[in-house]
C-alpha cells in the first residue's frame, strides 16, 4: 500500500498521521491485506435479502418522552461555556 | 479461610450462613488488590468506597433474609469498556482518559439490582482490540475478584481466560444487552462473564441476560436458568470435532489437549465424531474485515468535542479533531480504523466487505447444518499455548491467532473456554440459545480432571 493511499485512508478516518507513521502504517497494512486477500477466493455471493440473520432486530421502542439528561450532566465531560460546546471557529 | 479464593457459589453459602459478611469479604479483596495489583495491573480504577458501600447494602439485604439474588454481596470486577455512571470509564484509551459516563450500562444495572459489589474497572487492550479483556481474566485468576463482567467480540474474553487458566462464557449474540458497552464491532460485541469455572460463569450470566428495549438486537427470548443442566449425564451428547480446526493446529501440545478432551467426553458417554466447516479458512479474514469496518464507524464518535480527550492544538475544527484522534488513539486502534476505511472504500467494498458478509452468511448456513447433527463443537481456544504480550509477532500473525474464536463470533453462537494444562484453553461452541447445554458440557469436562 503506498503512502498516498494511507494518507487518503487517514483523512477518511480523521487521523492526522505523520510521514513516519504513514510509512509504518503502509508496512503494517500490506501484511494485513495479504491475509485478508484470501477472502477473494471464497465462492460465495452476498444475499442482501437475508442480510445479517444473526441479529434479531426487535420492535422500535415506543415513542414516549423519557426523562432527558440535564445540560450540566451532558456538559460535564466537554470543554464548555455558557451551556455550549466550545470549538474553534468554523466560519469567519 | 481463604474467602477470596472461593468460587462464587461457595461465597454465597458462607454469606448466607453469615460465616462472613460481604463487607469482610470485600475488605479482603481490596486488601489483596492493594498488595498485588501494582504487579498484576488488573485494575484501571479501584472503586474502594463504592465497593464497601455496595457491600454494606448487600449485608443489609442478607440480614433481612430472602428475596436476594445469587450475586448479592459478591465482589466483581467490571471491564473498563462497560459504562459505570459517574465512575471513570476509559476503555484503556487516552481518548477517554477523563470520561465519566452520565448513564449506567444495562450490565451494571443488572449487577446493581442484584446488590453485587463493584471492586473496580478492569483493564483491557484499548477498546478491546488486541488480546482483549486481560485485566478481567487476570483478576479472577489471581483471586483479586470473585468474577468479572467484560466483553467478547472475536474472542476478547475467551482468549485471555484461556491464557490465565480461567473460564469465560460468551453468550449467544443478543442474550445480554449491549446498552452501555462501548461499541467495537456492534454485530459481534457481547457482554461476557469470566469466572473460576463454568458454573460460576452461568451464575453471572443468569443475572446479566434478558431483553432490553434500549438495545434493538437484544433478544426477547425467555431467559432459562443457565445452571439447570449442570451435573446431568452427557451420555449421548453429540460432540463435533471440526476437521478444518484440527488441521489448523500446529502445536502438538495444543492438539493433544483437544484430543484428550475428546477422549474425556467419550469416556463420559458422549458421541464424538468429525464434521466439516468449509468456510472456516476465510473466517479470520471475514472477521477482521467486518470488525474493522464496524470499528472505524463506531470510533468516529471520539473527536473530543462533546466528551473525551481533546488536543490542545488545532488551528481549525478539522485539525483539532484530527489531532485529538491521533493523540488519543493507540497504534492498534489507528490500524483498525485505517483497515476499516480501506475495506469500505470505493473500489474495495465489493471485494472485501461485501465478500466478508457473504462468507459470514455461508458460515451461518454451515453452522446451522452442523448443529442439526451435533450439540457441541470442540476446539482449542487459542492457536498456541503462549501469548507474547510484548507483541514480537507481526500484526498479521497476531490476527491469525484468533482463528478458533472468530467464527463463532461471526455466527453469533455461544461459546465457552475452559482451562486446560497448556494455556491455549478448550473451547466448546453450542447452538444458538443453548448456553445451558454448553455449560453442562463444560462443567463435565472441568470436573473430569
């Protein structure tokens, strides 16, 4: 896997990899993809109608208002000010 | 009396008989943790005050007499990827180093309803990626907890349990609510108990299982008593040895261990014969493709904006998030995110992800056919007796060592690992929802030694 591909994947994953890390990742990924490539030999076709039959998806819960979290509880784990999450400016 | 070294059911007896109190028992565990944990490194957070307060409540219940569950007053470890309200839950990741959940996980709610005692949050590989719930398994092995509640995605409870010579029971997918379990691969994650033996695991599972409307994949099936079949004769039970599993074992010690387990089952009256799981050879690839894809999606939430570690550097919003994630995640986690994005990306999706999903469907069909003829499948838990915690092997080699646990995870089947002499463990896999039969067989094997 080349460095360009690694950089692209890291952008998709919002990971800022240094050049050194990207090189290391490229090496690791090459070895891993080698073992994953066996999947191409499998003579099977995905049936989208049967999907993931292993999971039983039960009814949606009733649309009843539940007790909400307080703003304080939700802000507790974040950088916050005046009941807002603080982030760098998005628009000038 | 070595109370800390007892099994849960024996502690129950002595607690009920008032031979010792839950407070005394908990104090013994806390003392052992204080004396030994620096070396064993089982706990990320020891919840001393809560443990003693839980124990006092439990003692009150026991004194009132009757109407309490099997885990009342029993000191347990809970893996640090299971949310505990108001108590640090880090998943052993810098990205959650300061995270205190505002809500309780379903598993913890169940344990609290039973008045179990929380000793602390057990360590694990970051987000459960890697060897898995090592702290949970080690705490039970070292008698730093009576049992542990952790998670298993592709073997993350079973393999450490095998290594540390304890027992882990991965339930059928959907048996235990995943609400509050930090998601790794949502289609395979399951809350799983680790304990000193199969019976203790079943006792814990009795408390954890049940439908939860907050987890859409949680089953509405009736929850049986998972200890009900223990001690019953296994004569006539059909045990399968998968030919492809046997061929994959290169370590002669491990192979002999499995064949000896087969002989033990035969001596107990079970019918042992071979069967085939044709898609087995693709299972490691399918697992890592699907789990990495799911993990890359599940881990997208960790950006430091609403919770978790936030980088001090970031000229703009996107750079802040990239720096936060780069600084917050360890190398294995980054690798899985990259891999997940790779298999889902345009040009690769059909060749890898869709193909892996097709293999998963094939595995399910093959297992369905096998369980029409067999009750239990027998294999080792790990490929080799020893695990190199230093990580001297390549990532690809490390991934291959999951070979015996991932296929049951892909198929959503229950599986239990019991200790053997080698450290590779013996794995029994059962049909969906048949944990009671699985525990019955595991108990028979454990007690035959």
